[in-house]
């Protein structure tokens, strides 16, 4: 018996589509199909231990490194980057399993795998003094990285970061962990499924643009990404939150008050664990403040960086 109500509804949704004859296998998309849309200049690629990392390095000035969350890509920072590159050098990458970086042949998707890859990536770019920001999974990677490399990070910016044990797992991750059913996710991924997921991470659905839905859908279909999402779901999550107290870097914890994935109550947990932190809560905002309310969220971040 599947206890999660949202997961049951999603399964019924897929079954209904199948019965109505509207559920067709969703084919993978190749690099040649997607690169002209999502890897135009200034996109570049860097090979790290057999993984072809898609990244962008733009602007001049103090360096700001941005790390995206689960199911997302470097494009989640597009709106911020347009303004930031006027005064900063902005570096962002697609993590393995996501975007146009795609699957890691060796399935290295643990938190520490990502931390080590980020370190190697920045060393190869010759960057060792920077501001670091991350959302959700990217927030976890950012604070865990800082706990090992505190001296490199000028200031740390965490947007709805993960890290503390979940009271409940997002339905899409439960779906990915359920044998047989996860094959629906692997082979049948209608755009309506992506739209439903976006409506969970946004508070105000009217702010979801069609181009955002299209981007998430297309990059989800990049060859290898759907299987990688399933592979990641099976990785045992480790609790590294005891390392938060090691961090001395000044930290901003920015949270959407209406986050449906990670409860806003976790902001107080981060503030308690981090000795040098400030918490800002954004009303009427969900899990991705930099997408849903880019101007307001960036204003808060710039005040933090410049003061």
C-alpha cells in the first residue's frame, strides 16, 4: 500500500493517461538537439574524471559561484546572472545527473562526490577566493564544501538548502525509489508531469513561464538524466549537519516562507548551527526564490555581499 497521497495521485494520473491511450514513451534528447538551445556561448565544457561538465563563466570582478538544486540546471540562475555580471564574475555549472552534464558513468552522486567535483572544477579554473551560493541540493553542496574549504569562501549564500533529515520526502523522489513505478519516470515523462513538479516548488503558479517548463522538460529528457535521477534516489543520505558548526564564513540563509519541499522551520536550525549567520524569510515564495522572485531575492543577496 502506497501511503503518500501525492504519490498515489500521480500513479493514478499515469494509469489514466495509459488507459486513455495518451501515454507514449518519451524519447531521450541528444546533445545535438539540446546544445543549440542550452549550450550557446558563453557555455563551455570541462572534462573531470570522465564527466563532461557543462558550465558558464561570465563577467569580471569578484567571483560568485552558484550551484543549482535537484532536477535543475545552471539556467536556474539566468535571471540573477543578467544583473550580477555587470559587477561580478559569475561561474555556474550543471551538476552530474543534470542539465547538459548528464549522467556519470560511475554513478558518483553522493554529497561528498559533488563536493569533491566542485573543488576539482574550481581548481582547474584557477579560482580559490570566491562567494559561494547554492539552492536546495546546491545549498547542501555549498555549505558542506565550505566546511572543508572555509578559507576559500568569502561569504556563503544558502537558498532553501537541504541537509537536515527530511520529515517527509518529496513525492517525485519517492516515485523514483519505487521499483517498477520508477520506470514510468524513466520512460514516460510528459510535459504535464514537469509542470506539476514546478507548481510544487513555486508558491505563485502564475509566475511559471512556458519557457521554464520547456527547459526543465527538455533537460530532464537529456540522454541519461532520467536514469541518473533514479540512481541518485537510491543513494543513502548521510547527515553531515554536525559540520555546520565548523563553518566560520559569514552566511546568509534565505528561505521561501511557503517552501513545500523543505520546511521554512529548517532556517532556524541552520541559524542555530552556523555561528556567523543571518536569516531572511521571503513571504509568498516557494523553494526556488532566485527563479520565482529574482529581483527581490537578488536584492537581499547583494545587500549581504556588499555590506
